C-alpha cells in the first residue's frame, strides 16, 4: 500500500459552487435535481450553493469532477475548486462572533 497518497498535500477537497436560475418551475426543478445528484456523488453542503467532497487523491478528484460536469444543468454557472487537505485545514469559519475549526478529513480510506 502506498501511504504517501494519504498525506495532507495529496488528499484533495473539491468545492462545487453554483449559481443556477430559479425563476421558473423548470429552472427550480433543474437546480434542485443538481443538488440532489451531487449529494448522491458524496458531496455535502458547506454553504447554500457550495458543496464539498473529500477525495483521497488527485485521480479520485478528477473522476468526481467528470461526474459533476455531466450533472450540470443547461443554464447557470457551476465552478469547481480543488484544494489540498492541508489548505482545507486552514479554513477559518466565523459563525457570528465565534470562530469554529473546519471539520477534519474523513479518517477512512477511499476505495472508489
């Protein structure tokens, strides 16, 4: 097993942010389906239109990027940002006047 793949500079976090139109019922349905489908791909909500997913390697991140690309609706903007686990650990979240640490990366190995 290659333990080097587990270091904080090689594990990646994907951030998917989106601004999708919701003026019509069809647009709302597309935006909601996009949210549902990225959740099925293992993403969790970070903010209202920002979802994150931990990936054990760049190869895994690339695979999930391709999956997200296939889910993008015909209208709107979807952006994907990759950061290392080390960078993710330096995020500062401020909830009102209280700062909170970011959640740590999942401890389990990823097999797919």
